[in-house]
C-alpha cells in the first residue's frame, strides 16, 4: 500500500466501523433526562435559548445552538443522536491519523479500530449530548498540535480548541495535557511561545462562559467526591470493561512505556509524549479537584480516552517489530484480527446499550406511554418533583389532555428547563378543590428519606399524604404514575395551624421546657380549628399526627411550616 492510499484508508476504515456500530440500534427510542434537555431546548428560538442560558445550562449553550438546525429538520430520537454518531466516527478517524503520523500507518489503523469498538465510545456515540463532539474536537486539536509543532500554523489549533472548550468547558484541561506533551518532547522556546499565545487566546474566549457557569454550579450539586471505585470504573471503561480485555491492554501499554521515545517520528513528537498526557492529565486533575469541589463524572473526560488505544497500538507494534522477518501485511492483518476478537468479546456490552431497559438511566417515553393509556381529558396531574415534567416536555402527546395543577408558567415562556410553579399557598387552594389527582413521581420522591428543599415540593407531598389516599399505581422505567383520591374528612389527620408555648400562665415564643404546655390550633380540612393543650413531651400523641415520629427540638420555640408540620421558629 503506497503512502497516498494509506493516508486515506487508515482513517477511513475505523470511521466506517464506528459508523456501523453507532448506527446499530440508533432507533431504539426512549430518550432519557439529559437527552430530553437537548430535545426541548434545541427546539426553542435563539432568543429563548439565550434567555435560558443566563439561568441554567450555560455550559451546553453552544451545543444547543448547533443542534437547533438539526432538530428543525425532523424532531426525533434518531436525528437527536445522529450528530454524536458522526462525531464519534470523526474521532475514530482522527485517532487513526494521530497514530499514523506519530508512528506508522498500522499503529494508526489499530488505534482507530480499537477506539471504535470501545463500549464507552459506543455508549456516548448514541447519546444526544455534547460529549462525543467534545471528544472529536479534543482529538482534532491534539492532531493540530502535532502539526503546529512540525512547523504548521497555530491558528487552527487555537480555533478548534476554543470551540471544543465552548462545547464543554472541562475540555480546557486539554491545555495542561498539551503543556506536559511539550515538556516531555523538550520543544524549543519558539514552540513554547507560539503555544502560550494560542493557550491564552483559548482562555480568553472561555472566560465569560466559565464565569457564567460558575454562577450555575448548583446544577452539579448532585456530584460526590470520586473515590477508588470511580477510578477503577474509569480504568475499565478506558482500557477494557472485562478483565479478559483489560489485562492485555494494560500489558501492551506497559510495553509502549518501557522505551517511550522509541516511537519518535520525524515530526518531533514521540507518540507516548502525546498519548500519555492526553490519557492521564484531564481525569487526574478533575478527580483531584473533585475531592474538595465535586465536579467529576467520567463522561466529562471522555475525550481523554483517545490516549488509551494509541498506547495499546504502540505497544503491539513494538512487540511485532521484535519478531524478525514478519511480512508487514501479515502483521497488520493480525492486529486487525485481534481488534475483531476484542469487539466480539465485548459484543454483549454493545448489545446491552441498544436495549432501553438495560442501558441505564430513565426512559421518558415510558412515562408518556403510561399517561396516554391511563389519563383522561382534563385529569389533574402533579409532578413530584417538578423536574418530572421533562417527560411531558419530551413526549407531550401522552400528557396533552391532562391539566398540570402546579404549573404557573411554561418552560419556554419562563426561560427555564421545566417551567415555574405556583407558590405553596396557591397550590393548597388548587388541590383543595380536587377529589382526585394523578401523581407523576420520580422513584426517590416517594421515599420517606427524601426531604425536598422547595416549599412547593413539600406542600405537594404533605397534601397528597394527608388529604388523599392511593388507589391505583403504574410503574415505568424510572417513573411511577399513581392515582390519589381524597379521603373522607373524618379520616384526615389534624393539620397544625399555629403553635404557642405557655409558661407560668403566659404564652411565650422561646425556650420551652419538657414541662411547658403547648397550645396547638389544629383542624381537619373544612372543620374549624380546635385549641389543644398538652405538655411539650406529649404533644404529638394529643394532636393525632401519626406522620410525626421524630422528636421536635425541645429547647426552641415551635411553629408550623408551609405543610402544617411543627418546626422550630428559628428554622423558618
């Protein structure tokens, strides 16, 4: 194979394989919560998207704008995910081009194919989010770095990396990986000067987004500091999700690292100096920072995975060259066959990702299908919590006839992801006129251990528990649909309306003791309130609140909150 043919075939073959894997089962349906955000936001007008980004999801703003013309063609699951498939195919080709440029064509071919058959790559190739695009941009920027060090312009490198960082700001960690590459390669000062100019330009472009997204950091408050299990999971996802694949890959990486400069190419950068920082620096930095400020999720560093197949292919090439007089075509074919065996071994993992029920995450189509089957026109619906409304936004057909009881302003009109809800008092008034209500609940929202921070969410749960009783229940993937009917008045528990403390014949609002008397004004729905009096230690039994099992703070004044539950005054 001549050089011109190899230059085309080496990236083209991995790209074709990645396209086949990416398109396999792309029409599985059932988008999940993150894809739902893309699906509904990217179909808004540009001014509506711009307004939303000032409140939430600024980090995904460019991706939403890029997806807008795509979904304008046909809003559906396949077109939602197709750009990610194309981006993953481009990344496989870029990995192959990197390997061919830094070592030799067969290294590029093996690396590109190994990237294409990695289950983690296949997973995000079929997800309507930005991570596959970020991986393509990061790999492209790395290839442009190699070209720039070899004497080409630095402008394409700066432009591609800046756009990649705007797609997801954690791609900025790639700058530090590239800095380590230049250190390991011992490049001259002129290269450092040019790279620093490009890096500063990228940082300046990214700065406004970084400041805006920092103000929205509550969006990732669900993240926890990564531990040993997170690192172990990342190693398996990068280098082999089964031990039968992981062990040989780690061994080949070790072979590549034993003589790290042996694959040095005429262009001046050794393969190891490029691949190793790309693989290690972004995950290591994000995991370290996340010990104090949790920001880590393995999808945020998907772009670093490109370093793993490059090192594996380099190690395999070194072993092949250690065997004398082997025909090149035979060696290349043997490497391709080895990758095919790896793909066959991991086929069950790839197949699992094409099954909505086994892929992981929720299935919003399931919630919509349940609603379409059970809800009648005009039925009142309550989403607990409000983010459960995403199923109605992604698949509105199932909820079209229903009446959203808590919604005050729609998501589009309010410039939010899930709309604005009425306040606690207004919600109580609306629920008071209902004899039945459908609850669309996230699984965790039905757990007694869940304590929502929003007053409106607390009222939803309190009123449904106290004034209604469940009649029917249907469960889908990641959602529960439950019909509640109002209890008879005599069966409703007392709801606290006001609480005062009596000491020495006087009512006070601070410092109750166990022997103090507590005045509680309480009543059932529609009944006049009654003034009950009891010692503080016995108040729960007297007022007939079976749902109050936790002892209240004995050394603080008490008052009911929005749900009617007794709470210390200073916590209100």
